C-alpha cells in the first residue's frame, strides 16, 4: 500500500525489565531455540493495526487521546509456545482488569476504523522468539517481573538493513485527566 505505515499500540517495558528478561532468556533457552527478539523490541502489544494510512492514523491517535483510565501493574509470570505461529512468549498468568480494558478499547477503536482485529481473544504477551523450534522446552514458571504501566505507545514497525525495529511515534499517559489538563 502506498503511503501507509505498519502500526501497533503497545506497552513499553522498562529498560531494567528488558535486560533481566534477555538475561533470563539467555540462561534458560538453547542457542537454537528460535530467532530471539532484540531487547529494544520487547513490548506487550495492545492492538495490532497493520498497514495504516496517515488519515486513519490521525483518527486513531485522536481516539487514543480520549482514553481515560488509571494506570495498572503488569506481572509477567507465565510463558509458552504457540506451535502454529512458532512463537515463544512471556506473559501474565492473570492479566489485570486495567490491561484487558485498555487493550479492548484500542482494539474496538481500531476495528471501527477499518483495521483488522483478530477474532481470537486478547492474550497479553511479550514475544521472546520467532520461528521457534517446535521442540523448544519452556522453563518452569519460576520467574516474575512486575512493572507499573503509566502510559501506552503507538509504534511503527520499520524494516531496514535486514532488521525490524519498533519506533515509538506517540505516547499517551494513563490516569484520569481533569478538564484543566486537557
């Protein structure tokens, strides 16, 4: 498509959590487990938007700016392998209501604006490996990372020089804003 960007809404992970997860991954998975996602690309997707025109992006950003929701805490304490898509993931065993509400709002707004949304229920996760070996062993859930979420981000997926990187385009704070703040 001409003049479109590949976009998604996501939660950014704190740098220290990214480093800890990458270290844990290196210690718990074999070198041939799959193609590891770069530390800087670790995130928790809220709504994948696909190829989006500038006009549609503007509309989605305006809607995202109207979301008023308190921040919440994410606990990453589960992992698994989706064999069909060959993805090793890390996620919450029990997702917070705040996380589910935010993802559902963004996914509904995207769908109303013509962005495809999977009919599958939302499964919050951080992708650790792509093209994972079908036989990769997932470590026992003896891990736990927790962080406070105070904003969400619109990212662009950029493929250049043989690598994909995720570039933040815009951020929105969580929390109930008063009319003075708007």
